[in-house]
């Protein structure tokens, strides 16, 4: 650096005062830089006054009335004295017409796409008149207490037929036989995919519990603890929860050798329903004695329940389903002697809705795209019903019903995208329904903007 441009610093006792640079304790031999200004040229007295004095108004002598008038004219008039307009589109009328044509064309594309999905905003929902696919399910057990079907996130449906368990791939329609249970009068009574669909848990009539790898078609784990039929299975991360006819609920940690971490004996009859909440912090269990227990995951080892509900009129409670958009709402369905769908608020421990269906409730599935819940039915007060019913939530008014099964609906399961529901019937059929439909078009304007930006990027 040139010696002529070095600064000379003179320290003063009041070095911290804002006046120190104004009194030139630091002197420069150059005027500074446009990006790094010379601080000695600043009026720190005025700056300090503006920051500390809230009463006295300080005027900048360089910003007088004449300067204000000149600034106003520069911003409002152009060089020829005409009004100055900012951010004005100056394209030709021809280009504007072309752009409007493109916009109109995009709007028509969106309207056509929305109409093709069969959904318009505020349009009433309609049930399908028939199933989109029917698969034969020979030897399926027509038993209210079993849970023989589960659709995993890998888009593979696991279903137990007699003593064998099959995997049906929804993408390529392939069917694979995974296993066959050996032994007299022994067969799968409950199946459940793990959360990531990497493992399949299978409970059997004679208390056998196994975990299978669907990729290698091998049994990777055998678990014990129950003394009778395993009717219900539910996964919660690495925890596998099972309910049995021996009236017990067992939590298994599948990562360790000695897997049982807790055993609960609260139900007085068979445990036929189990469902973990989506957050994994609360478990609901239903029993043949009509009780519903709500368990906190952190307190299950002590067997202290959070709530016990007894409102299903001495009927078994197998159908349980947690609401996907209200974490504290649980739906339950009673057996033949009850036939009611009840909605519970577990925060307050209260029943908020009770709808009488006049038929045995074998399964419940929430619609993840619309506020609805689907119920599958069996025996009714006036004979066999065997139908599916769709209900609005929270009003719980009936949207409609479908009668296509020849015998009662045993189980319901939902596809990973939440658009299709499969029902397993005692008539030895699996029927697939596109009953939940596509997501609702909440804001057509936002959809138009998304399509517009996408098409614009393609043009560029």
C-alpha cells in the first residue's frame, strides 16, 4: 500500500464518543471508496441526534424544497414533459391476443382434466354401481373374528385362503403363494404388513406367530406367547402387537431375541380388534365382551389403560379405525347385537356420534381424500345385509350403499394411494371398489397457476 494513503490515528480520551470522527481524531489523505466510504466524511452528530432525540426534528440542508420538487418531476414526468408510467406492458396488440389465446387454451385443458376425473368443486359424491375388479377367493374363512387381508405400501395385497397365504401384486396382477400352514385344523387367522411393507406378520389358529420376508419367501422369525387363536395384529414401528382368544395382548420388539416387552390381560373375552394411531402413541383394542380399551404406548407395561368404553350393547368390537385428519378421533363398529358405528373423542373420553346401521359391522375404512368413512356389514336384524355403506363425516349421514356380495363382508382394506378399497366376502370373492375417488379440487385457481407455470417452463 502506498505510504501516502496511510491513515494517521490520534487516540483521544473520549474515543467512544460519536463526535470523535467529526472532530477528526482519524484523518485520511484520500476521500474514500464508493463501496467502503470514508467514515470521517459522515455527519455523526446528526446521526446520533436522530437516534436519540425523539422531539427535535433535524433537517438535512442538502434535502431542501428545491431538491424535493426536482425529484418529484423526475419521477412523474419523462424527458419530454409527458407523464411517466412505470412497469407498463409495451407489447404489440398481436402478441397480447396470442397470449390470451394460450391462457384460454390452458383453462380449457384444466376444465377437461377436472371433468375427466368426475369431480367438480361442491359436486355431490356418487357411489360406483359396480366393482372395478373381482378376484376369486376360494376357501376364505367366513368368520367374523378373523382378519385375513391387508394391503401394504408396496401395493401388494396379502390374503389368507384356507391354510395358505397368497400375495397379489396390484401393479402387474401377479399372484404368489407365500406359505401354507401345516397341521390339522391350523390356518392363518390374521395378517398385517409392517409400516414399510418389508415384512409380513401372520398369526394362526393354533397360536403360531411368524414374520415372513416377501422378497425371499422365507420365514425370518417365529414368536411365542399366546395359547390360542391370534385374531388381530397391528404394527407400530418395530413393535408388533397381537391379540388372542386367550384374552391377552402382547407387544413384541422384533429387534431383540426375547421379543415380548409387555403382556396385558384386561379383556375378559377374545381380543378381535387392534389398531395403533397414526402417531403411534395410542393403541385401541376391541374385545368380544364389547369393551374398547385405549392404551398409551408409554404406559402399557403397567397395564393401566387411558379409557375403557362399554357402549356397544354387549356385542363384539372388531372394526376399529383411527381418523387420518383428527388424531384423537376413533371409529368403532359393533357386532350383530349392536350394529352401531360410534365415533369417540379419546381426549375427553366421550362418544360424539352413534349411528345405528341395523347390521353387523365387520370393517371400517376412513377416506383419506374426503371426510367420509366406509363400513362393511354382515348379519342384520332383518336378515343378512352383506353391503357396504358410505357415511359423511362429521354429520354421519349416509351417502349410499352397495349390495354386490352374496354373503357377508368379512374384511376391508385400502390401497396405498387411498383411492381403492377391497372387500373380502364370505361368497369367496374379493371385490375392488373405486369408492373413495380422486382428491377434491379445492381451488381451481391454484391448479391453473401450477399448470400455467409448468407449460411456461416447457415453452422456455
